[in-house]
């Protein structure tokens, strides 16, 4: 279908067909693509589809990160840790495990820095009550498989020389394959119907599954290195990776983090 020398579109850029050859399944074409003029072999059916004028110009979706890590985040993490440990803490097992600081602290210019890292403006900031709290957990606390309601959650890990498993893990539901809240647009599209979304929600939000690993398979984990900031899509199902190596708060060996929750457009 395409002759040598023909001008075509591929991956949103003008390209030139250099040659074609038959294959068992049809034809493939060697094209010279874009301003860089890099050669690439393209199957005929793919090249035909690329000529559709209604096709988006790029090969990729315009998205922002679902998971982002920044090492050495605070200029003086020891100072931040000292501030964190100076706070009074309380427990409220209805909403979280371990202890959270009685007050929250949002560092000046942090909102702007998170916007810079993600490439989008942080909108809702002060309205989330848990945004900026410090949290301590230990080996006596259960893991909780959950997602949050905001656009993004973030944590700065503040335990020096942390043990393996100090970070955060992200999971997939074994029954329905959900990585995010079933109501998330990506999950709704994958599940295909309101009935399927409802059935998935029954599993995701089952009280037993919140605190037991049976229904979950690990997708990815990120280490909780000292002074590492991790930002993630808050609708992803996640948990702390492990509390087993952490001691009691009185011994100063808890898993200490500062948590952030915020919304973007």
C-alpha cells in the first residue's frame, strides 16, 4: 500500500517510507521518523491506523505521576525529627493505627514545592485535617490495606537507619484486580459495569480484608529511607510494608513519618 518515498504520519510526526517487504502476516515498512530521522520497521496495519486524522498526535497519554520519590527532601531532617518527637500524640483506632500528633504542621512553601514536583497546582491544602500530621507506628500495630479520598497522599520517612520494610507498598485485589478504589475512572472502565463496580466494592471494603493479607497481591513497594519524600495517587490501595522491625514509642524506635494529603485538578 505504501511506496518508497511516500510521506506518512507516525507517532505524531511526519515520516518517509524507505522500503517495504512482505511478511507471513502481510507487509512491514521501514520508515524514517520525525526530525531525528530515526529508522523503524512498522507493520502495515499499524502504519495504516496511524494515518487516521482523528488520532491524537502523541503516542502517550498526558498524565501526572502515580508514584514519585525524592531523596534528601528536608535540608535538616534531624531537626524535623526532633520537632516531630517533641509533639504530644494521641490514638484514635477508628481512623488510623498507631499515634498521630495532636497538631499538624505545614511547612512554609511546601505546597508550592509539591506543585513543582508534580507539575500541577495543589488546590485543596488546609481543608484536609490530617494534612501535615506526624505519625508513629510500631510492631504492635496491624497493617491496613486501604486507599484515601484525596488526589494525592505523601509521606516523609523520619526514622534514621530504617529496617527493611520501612516503606509503603501498593496492592491489587485478587478477586477483581482493582489497584484503586472501584469508583476510580480507570477501574470503572476496566470493570465495565456498575454491577461489577458494586461487587468489587464489597470485597475492597470488607472489614476482614482491611487488616488481613488474604485478598491482596503485591504490585510494587518503595523503601522508607530516612528523609525520603514519597508522593502517590491516594486512590491506590496501599499499606505500610511492615511494622515488624519497629519497637515501642518509649524506646524511640517507631516508624515515624510526616503525612500529607492534598488535591490537584
